[in-house]
């Protein structure tokens, strides 16, 4: 286990570098820049057909209209990875990012510009020792 701190952008990049094809992105708030960066990195490493990405987020009208979640982020993701699945969980607060069975990042950072490189964030990375 490794303690993580801001900026979180390199930690999100490490998810793509894990070499997995299955990903879980659990973040209440999303913005286009970090979501597109992660998706582009994944597509550069894998065939679109082999990627399985599930995004769990809060798609409430309040979050969308208030700009906390950018619908353009989800549009960009599904354009890059058409098989990506988006799951709506109201009042979601968890921030969990999992790359297959090899790496999990759990912390306070949303997959947003501020969560990636603006806010003071902390978390842990858990790696499969094998």
C-alpha cells in the first residue's frame, strides 16, 4: 500500500499504465480534461474492442446543471470507448479507481481538473503483489 497526495494526475495516469483492460471509475464529479486524458491513454495502449470501462457517478440534475459533472466528459469517453458503461448512483461520495485486479486507488480526488491538480487530495494505492 502506498500513500498518495496531490497532484493526483500522475496517479490517474498510473491506472492506464497498469496494463489492464477492465476499469472502474467511481467519482461523483467528472470533468472533460481528466476523463479524456485517461480515456486517450487507455485507447493508446489497448484496442477499443478489448476495453471494458464502467463509470459510476452522480448524474443528478443538480450536478449536471451546476457544472460539478460535465456531460461532455462522458460524451468524450463514450466516443473514444463506445462500450463504456455509465452507472448513475444518486448522492455518491466515494472516489475509487480500479484497474483490473492489479491496482486500486481510493482517496478524496474526483476525476476533475481540481481533483487532478488543483485541490489538496490524499489517498492510497493498493497493488496486487503478484
